[in-house]
């Protein structure tokens, strides 16, 4: 199986090109709408799709875990879909999540500010001032999202296998370049070990979001995915009731068949 991820600077035709690449390769396409639909099928709350490619505000960082809960859910959906094989992902940090897999091919679509402004003006029937503001806001939000989620610079060229400037490339030319590169012998298919790892990563993100929803501090309760069906939870809690509540919630995660509960009781545990 193979994955292709697209990241775009708004106004560089990235979404159009990514959809055409998916069609040319006959791969399912996953952008914002498709990931939201997959999340709904997975039983996640609809508010997961509220996490756009934006970093949380300062107040959200300090006073709420909601952005991290949404992020864990989003990431688990991407991992779940990736393990099904042959996918094109558009945005949402997919290039970061799948960066360690040799079967993944990561593309950044870029362009000059002037060409991007012209494209946004055309696409939105907007004036130049508004188009420029749209570009500035989009770049700012994506930078914040990748920094918050992965502590990385979203325009770091080392994150991508192919960077295309669409100032002089037609959509069809860009599609051909990506398809030809993705079909090259250097892009190796993922094996069964990668499928297993994707399953573990998806389960890890689901379990992390459960802990956050329970209000359990990450500094005192931890978990390991022992295998695709088993989670081990350990650490300390200040009540037996909380220990049982954690186990009960983790055991309800889809796909979990066994929970190894090694949490210890301590009346001094907090946070």
C-alpha cells in the first residue's frame, strides 16, 4: 500500500491537484470533508471537525485540553484510514503523521505571493486586499497548527519529498509530476509491519483522547499499546473509583479487547 500527502500554501492549486492525483491513481481522497465523515463513522463527536489547521489560542493552551482531544481524534482517524492502504491525504498534518513510512510520498504545493493573491481573487471573486488577508491568515494558522501539534515548521523542506511551485506549472503538469514520482521504484510499498504500527498508533491516539476527556493528568497516568487489541495503563491515582473509571472508559474504545490495569492507588496523587 502507498500514501500521498499534500500540503498547500493557499492559492497554489494544491487541493485541485491532490484530487486529480487521487483520481489518476484511483486512490480514495481524504480532505477535511472526508476525514470528518470518517470520524463520524468511527463514533467520534462532530465537534472534532472544528479543529481546523490552527493552533489554539493562548487561553485555550492554558485553560483547556479540548484542542488536544480534537487533535488526538483527528490523528487516530488518519492512522485508521492509512492502514487501509492506498490513500491521498490533503492537509491536516498528514505529512507529519506518516513521515516515518517509506511508502508515503509527501508533496508541498507553493507559489509566489503575487500569483497566490491572483488565484485567491479569482477563486473567491474577492478584491486584492481581502485576498492578501486570506493568504496571510491561512499561512499563520497552518504555521500555528503544525507548531502546536508537532513542534515543527510547516515549510521545512526536509519534511517533503517533492516541492512544486505552481507559478509556471499547469494543473495537469503538476499532476503528472506527482503521479510519476509516486510510481517510481524508490517508493516502496508498506508491508504488514507498517499496517500493525498504524493500528497501534491509531489506538494510542484514541486512548490519549479518552484520558484527556476524563480530566486525567498526563503527569501521573500513562499507557502503552501492547498489541492491536491490548492497552496497558499504569501510574498513580488518588482513588480506587478513578482507577476503575479509567479502565472502564479505555475498555470501551473500539477494538480494545483487553486492558491491563497497573494503576497504583495513592492518596497524594493529584494533577
